[in-house]
């Protein structure tokens, strides 16, 4: 696959496990036509570590959810440590079921567990149908299902595939508070050749700005003056430096394109640090809104001509 390290053996894919997670479903859809072996890991950190160490050629982790927002473990894991690059994004519709051991009724449920994002997305349903039960966080939705099968909890909020995988019954389906939720996963690998531009790409990066007036404005200006649309911007605290923040950014376009490359070079000048996280094809079906490079060049030339005329007194 593009951006992966060459290997004579089948490609090894790590993912946030255990078996039966939404991550496994997303990864299976992403590599359906290319093949490879799937290796679950117990956490996002462990998944990224497997890629960095070479135990896996690539790894798939959740980056953000359309309802609950970003996944901090993934954002922090990509911002810190040895560099990794995103080579692909995968969008997966998310539907939840309440899974229980066979024979369990709703009245029998005294404990329910799941990943915190899943609990947040089903909070109203759980409060209405299990008002006396305090939801408990788990490392993953499938991990919660496995724990139910082992007798640790009475119920799990998980994917239907996890209920099937661990021999559980679906006591209630479609329990999300917001129908149509989607989770964005990213496939990451060690640095290597980037996917070629498709004309409809996305670039991700993390920048660190110093605590000074106008610092964020300087960052935004590098994109705005070049007609590049930002599709995501989110701040994260630097855990080892008080009141210093990093910003995770997604912009339209590919680093191989002149305007995007110039914007990143500009960021390198005005930011304390810039970490490139990859340029890859968009998966949301939307077309990039940024103007084409030729149009941008024309706009800059026209602006330069106007300025020259004003400076010379020819209004």
C-alpha cells in the first residue's frame, strides 16, 4: 500500500483491539482488496508502539467521532514519540447494541461497561432504560463485551460484531442518542514514500506555538493567504510545559502541491515546532474547496500588481 515500508512478507496490521472492535471493522473494510494479517493491540498507545517498533507495518486507530470529537490518546500518540505518517483515513458509521449473556433480561442488568466515547454516545438511552446503573469505562467496546462474556459485567455497549464474536445476545439495538454517528479512523505507518496526490487530498500536522500575542493568527494566516481551507483545528496542552499549546490541523490539499508546501514552510518559520502527519486521499466524498494552484498564482500576481500600482500612485 502507498506509504508503507516494503516487505516480502504479508503486510501486518495492528489495530485497537481486542477482536470485535469498530477498529477491526474499519480496518477490514480498508484492506479488503489488498489482504494482510490483523493483529489486535490492547490500546491506542500499544497500536502505535507496534508500528514504531516494526512489529507491524501499519496500524489503524480512531482519531475522532462526529458526535464526541477527537480521541485524545490518538492525538497525543501521533504528536509525541518517533514520527508516524497517516497514509489513509477510513470513515465508519457507528451503531451500538446492548450486549448481554444469554438469558439476561434488562431487569437483571446491574452493571454496564464500554469505551468512554460509546458510553457518551448512548448516555441518554442508558439513563432512561437503566437509571440505577452507573456506566463503567473500559478500554474498548469489544473489551467490554469480552468482560461480559467472562462474567465481569452484566452488559456492554458495543458493536453487533462484538456481541456475536463473544457469544452474547443483543438485548437492544440502535441505542445511540444521535443516529448517523461516524468515527474517523486513520491508518499510520513509519515515514516513507507518501501517497501520490489525487487532487482531492487532506494534509494533517501538529504545530506548537509560543505564548505570544497573535501566534495563532500567524498560523491561520499561512493558510488563508494561499486560499487553503482548514477542515479541523484543535488545541492540546503540552503536558510537560505549563500554558503552552499544540494545535492539530487538517487542511485541504497535498504537501506535493505548491501552495500547501509553501504554507507548511511558512508555519516552520512562525511556529516553535511543526510535525507533519501525512498527506492522503480524503474519504468523506467531498471535493476540496481550495482554489487550484494556477488560480492562486494568478490571484497573487494580480494582488502584487495592484500593490505596485498603489505604491506608484496609479490608483
